[in-house]
């Protein structure tokens, strides 16, 4: 399984172990911001109701049972950014779409990056959607991105750097947790 990404200067860029946490925190922040703006977009990723499982717990489940590399989370982040850009002014990441977007982007990232990946039946069970739903979501993502899923080493490095910066800002702006 691929476990690093080499940029054009032959520098190996390894995703940190907390990359799932970083992506999740940034997505939660965006979803809540969009929700506070009253965004009610309809996209192929919008669920009729907000999932009962918090995104952080969902991310933990995906990390534990999808068996994809840390680098897939960076690639998924870039695919999600491209997805947002492709929808223009619509706010696509919301509490009712974030779980499905995350799952779908990770599935596509695993298939594009990892040498070994599992089938959609496994991913649908882990993600809590039917196989036909995951297939539909994957096709919707690929079509919305016009099948532009290749990630160059420089894009990967820039995405990792951006994700780390956004994560720091997100952590700074969050209220302290009750246990701290």
C-alpha cells in the first residue's frame, strides 16, 4: 500500500497520523458555518436528515474499517475542495451532506492512490449506506469533478499545508471542551 507521496523535488511528504481528525474538524467547521448562513443546498450528497452519528465518530469508524492510507485523507480533502469549487456559490458541505461527501471522497481517493483497496460493498457497510447508494454517490462525485481525480505531488503538498493551517485556525476558534 502506498504510504507516502513524493513531490517533484524528490522530497517524501508523509501525511500525519491525525490527518483524519484534521479533515473532520475542518469539514465540521465548514458545515456549521454553512448551516448558520441558512444554506439548504440540494446536491446528490444531501441526506433527507442530519445523521445521528457525529462527524468525528463517523470519521473514526471510516479510519478504523476502510483500511486506507493516511494519504487518502489528504487526497479526499483535495477532491472535496474541487467538489466545492465545481458547485460554484452553492454551499455543498452541510450537516446533511458532510458524511456522504467524506465517505465518497475517501472511496475515490483509496481507489486512486492505494495499491490495495476494498470493494464498494465493504465501503458501503462501513459507511452505513446501501451499495447502490454508494455507487450513485461515487458516480455523482466523478461526474461533478469531470473525472479529474489525479493529484499531482505539488497539489498534494499544498493541500496538506492548507489543511494543517485550517485545522490550526479551527482549533483556535473552537470553544474549550468541558473536560479541559
